[in-house]
C-alpha cells in the first residue's frame, strides 16, 4: 500500500505547491492534518498538512513541531503559507533535508479538505490496483503448485514481485529452495557455522496482520526474518526473507509473503499426500508379498521396480515387535516429533531400520502388519545370520539411544531359493518370533533354524493324548505352586538346564543345598516320578516345555 511522494505532488490540487527540499524517494501511506502538539497522532509514511498555527513567529516552537513529526517517521510536511507562516526558516529546511523529509509550501487558498479528498482517492485507487495485482500473484502461486511446480518456483515468483531475497526450508530446517538469499545465513541457521542466530524482539513496524507472526533473527550485524509455514495446525516448514531495508516490507510485500506462505503450505500438503500414498502402496505390496503365496514372476518384478524394489536380490526375513516400558513410548515419539508429518511409533522405528540398512549398504524393505514389523534385508546368502545380527545390533543400539526402556523381540529366517520365497521366509520368521516371545520375556532374537525342538513340541501339542499326559503330570505341581506360593516348576526348569547338577542349580536359584533337595523331593512326591530316571526326567521336561509354550491348558 502507498504511493510515492512525486505521484502525490503531481495531483492537480497541488499544482501550485512548492517543494523546498530534495524530492526524496519516500512513499505516502496516509494523509492527515496535524497541528501542535504532535504526540502520537502521526504514523509512518504520512503526508502531514499544517497551518503552523501553534508556531506563529516562534522558530523554536516550529522546530520542535517538525522534529516531532520527523520522529514519527512521516514522509512529507506541507505548510499552508499566507496567514501564520510566510516562509519556512532555513534551519527548518536544513533539518528536513538531514532527515530526508520532503518539505512543501502550499498556497493558503488551497483547502485542506480538497487535498485530503484527492490524496485519499489516489491512495484508494493505488490500494485497489495493488489488491488486484496481489490477487493475480496469489493465483499465479497457487497455479504454480497445482501445475506440479515446486518450492523453487514459489521462491522465484516471490522475488520477482517483491525484490526480497528469500528461502524455504522444511520442518527440519533443511533448505529446499533459495533465491538470492545469503548462503552464510543458511549455513548459520542449519548449524554448519559456529556463529549463533539470535532471536530478537519485533523490529518491523507495520499494521499488516502478518507482521505480528514474523520472527526476527540477528546474525552479527545482519538481520533476517522468518515466517512459519503451517497446515492443519502442524509446522510444515519456514519461509525466510532478508530485505535490504525494512522499507521493502510494505503492505503489498506482506500481502505477497502471505500468499507465498499459503502456496508453500499447499505444496507441503501435496508432497505429504504423495509421500503417504507412496508409503501405503509400498507397505501394501510388501504385506501381500509376505502373507500371500505370490510367485516372483516378470509382472511382480516390474511392479516392484516401479515402487523402487529389486526382488532379484537375496533377502532374509525378520519380524519384530516392540514393547515400551512406562512412558518410554511418549519419550520416543517426542524425539521424533519433528522428523515427519507421520508422527507415530511405526514411522519412527522404520526410520531407524532404514538408516541401519543405509549404513551397512544393504537394501531394506519394511512394512507393518498391525503391531508386527516385517523386514526383508538384503543378504549375501552365505553369512545370513551374521548379516542379521550386525543389522539388528545397529537398529537396537539406535533405539536404546533414543529411549532405554524398550524391549525388542525378533524372529529371523534366512533366504529361500523357491517359488514363494518371500512368503515362506515370512512364515518361518513369524514362527520364530512367536517361540522367542515365549522363551525370552526380556526380549531377544530367535532364528528359525534354532527352533526345531520347539516346532516338534508344537506338533506334539496337537495330540489330545499328549495333552492328557501333560495335565496328569503337571497339575499337582501347578496346584501346589498356586496354593503355597512356591516355584517348583521353575526349580525343575533350572535344575534341568544345569544337567541335574545340584550345586550349580542351588547357586543359580540362590538357595541352600538342603532347601533345593527338599524342593526336588517335593516334585518327585507330587508327580510320582523319579528325577534320577531318564524316562521320568524326559517326561517332566516334555510336559513343562509344552505347558510353558501355552499349548496345553491345565
């Protein structure tokens, strides 16, 4: 908003006005009649009309009046000559020259009301043109996004219409586009320079509503400004701009900045929607690959290639679940809150998995089946277990760096050379995970190749006769443990793990040797079995394993 002083002085109503100072390049935003005292009645870039009535023949009073108007950042002071003033004193003109304020003499017979009317009409015409122009620019910026152009095009349009150097960054403050913006400022804001950017208080004097949302950064003696790009109450990025002077930040410039802000928000929303769609397509593809008997033929290879996957490589399959203790999940999510539009646990963990694959130089394909994570990790086919452990070591270390109270369970299956390789690998990894969750309460890794005994037990558990034998063997022990709050079954498990060595078992259970022997005799008495007989010992071990796997209800 505003017109230049020269344009105002060319109005017919001011044809007889005399400019007594230099015709400085100032703009006029408003016009008013102000006599002494000035106080706070004058605003920036105002055209001030005065008769000098309060300063008649008092040069000192006139000087104080002019100083007050200059201090108020007015652009023009126009005196009506002929009654209270007949000539502007030289020292007043010098004062105006020094402060680059235009001083004008107007004939007494020219009515202030006519001047006000014509200047206000000119300002309104200018404002209408600017609004129309701003609307055209708004449409240009919106079309820029709708037609598939990017943030650089938005930055170019903004610079073309305002002349203000600018840059756009994402929510991680990574610069995505720049137009004539000081590279040193970018490096400082991104932390690549030791110098710090200080957040200063408001320094823009404007009545445009957007000016109240501007952050002012001071780097050395230089300043730059920042607006936050938001949509759906989420921060999408930042619009940085660095005018040569604050005079460039006119009402019109703020209008264009506001439209650029909207265009950037629209771009990020569109980008996020595309990203979300791509993520969903990829995750659904991998989920179907894992859970359905899908052969890897030419059609499947082509579809995978479109999504950025190469199914010709050998992959091992890992399935995992994660348990957060107490408020650890909230801590983990708060750490990742600025990382993406998709602020959720799955996305945060997925980022760490992809990072680990990139560090190791291995292709990673990952998706989630409800709370279970499915990973296909590229392997050389020879040292699959070593590759899996190396990969999981890195993932778990990074997860524990973010939050200590997290338990991870993994089931792992090596690469399969068969028709439904991905489906078969996933089924095996899922079985290994299920077994591992029962065996390792504090979390752990289970390779399918190490679960032969458990799978054998699972197969046996489907026999009703086996279930009856397990119930008959263990029910007295379970009832006794529940009634007396003892741990006879746990005692037997530790005893069996230590190959029936009484001394080692006592140390492991932190029991006195005689106390352990008493428990073992109780077990024999309640079950009618002898722990010294190999057949009885095998029956006890088989029954306990099946019961601990929750395959037999007692």
